[in-house]
C-alpha cells in the first residue's frame, strides 16, 4: 500500500497549514522507522548490525526536529512581544543562522538571514525576528519561499512602513551531490513597502548588511 498525504491538499500553503498541531498526519513512528529501515536495506546495508540498530529511530527523530517548524505558530512564538513604540527608523537583525532542509532532496540549506523593518507604531521583540526565521527554516523549503514567508510574517504582524529580508545560503544538494559546486551560494531577497518603493532605503539596508561588524 502507498501511504499518501491527504490528496485534497494541492498547494504547498494548504499542506503546510494543515500540519498544525491539531492536524498531524496519521503515520505512526513505527511506520516512519520501518521506512528508514527499508532505505538502509535499499542502500545495501544490514539494518540489524550494531551500529545501525537504532538508526531508524535516530533518523526519524532528527527529521522530526529539522521539520518542527510545521508544528509551531507565529502566535505561540511571539508570546505577545509586540509593543507600541513611537519609533520610525530602520531596525535590522543581521547574521541570523539558518539551518533548513531543501524540499527536493531533504539535504541541508545552511546560511544566514538579514531582516529589517521600519516601524509604523509597533515594534517586535528582537529575538522574535530570529524565532520567525527559525520556525520557517525548520520545514522542508525552497530558499525563495523561506525568504518570502519571513517577510510576509513581519508585514502581517506589524503593518510596518516596510520589510526587507535577504537570505544567503549554500545548498548541500549542490555541494555534496548533483552539480557539486562547493563554493556556490544563493542570495534571495524580499522587499515590502518602502524597501520596494524607495531605492535609497533599500540601498541603506544593503549597505548595512555588507559592512563587517567590528566587535567580532
Ligand atoms: N529554486 C530553488 N531550487 C532549489 C532549491 N533547493 C534545491 N533546488 C533545486 O531543485 C532542482 C531539482 O531539480 P531536479 O532535476 O528535479 O533534481 P536533480 O536531478 O536532483 O537535480 P540536480 O541537483 O541538478 O542533480 C535542482 O536544480 C536543485 O538545485 C531552492 O531552495 N530553490
Ligand atoms: Zn536540494
């Protein structure tokens, strides 16, 4: 029998939103571990040898951790940390580590995100910006969607004057296999509001993410 994931869900957004805590897929841990065991057999390995005995469980746990963002929500991670503040200058959190997984190969996407916004009466707890990146990164992703989701989340939560997100990342599916280009990295951006409309504001952001911090 082929287990399929809810065929009525036909867009990525529908699938992802269906994976909320109330709506977990009905595949058991046992079935997931069996699938990893089958993979090991297919690779010509002996899943019963000592070193591999617990590997199906470890792989399942690792994958569950790497995709835990499906079961998190903006509401929970925010914990109310949006404050009324009369600030209207750019806020930038730079160099946020990204550990994501590509949806094509389930291999790591490693990089960092730079996230800025210009408030419009509301500010967000700084750590929450990194938590938003983390929630979307801990899913099966393409870098473009990850970038847009971070920008749209901030836009929706704060209705700021603008949001800018740049993600720079290296894809292990392009490094360790396939085209095998270890030095390559991909830059994606999403600009909203004044960052999209005003070249000077966008330029200020780009300059701020380029210079090296001198306390490192
Ligand atoms: N746009 C985009 N593409 C991605 C991302 N991660 C992986 N890919 C690409 O997805 C594509 C999948 O192409 P396929 O030809 O179906 O898969 P493949 O045979 O494994 O491709 P190769 O990697 O070229 O060997 C590849 O070009 C990957 O580089 C991402 O975040 N964004
Ligand atoms: Zn890939």
